[in-house]
């Protein structure tokens, strides 16, 4: 097992700080994409946009140790994947679950930022 150099550790911490600072913007992008998904769920482009935002959040959050954000992002991604796999519009229950997940993501971000 290799030990990270001080330069690498410093760079990782800088990236984590930048990611953390960008979390509110990531949340806004997810909310905006989800609104388009709700309004035009039959449009695959909107589904893919929401899925990609959720996927990126989950992956980056995992990298920087934000397990709850990772879980929430993966849950959101899974809902959209199901809709995409079945080539259909989201159900009312799925839309409600997406709204709930967006609210939980927002609450988690507030907790991280100490708001």
C-alpha cells in the first residue's frame, strides 16, 4: 500500500473544499433538472440530464467521504434509470420520491455547510 505524498494530500483536500463549496450549485442543478423531468418526463433528454447530475453527485460525494450524499444520489439515479430502462414517463410516486430525495439532499448540504 502506498502512502500519499503531502502534495497529493494537499491537492485532495483542495478538491474536497472546492466540491463542498459547489454543493449548493449541484443541488440547484438537480432541482432544475428534476423540474424539467417532471414536466417532460417522456423526453429522454430530460431524464438523462437528471440522471447525470445524480450520478456525478453520488460519485464525487463518495470520493470525498460524504456517504449520505452518495446514498441519496444513487437512490435518485436508480429511479431515473428505471424510467429510462422502461422508456416511459415517471409515475406520480416516482416524482414524489424524487422531490423527497431533493429535499434530503438539500438538508444534507445545509448540514455540511453548517447552515
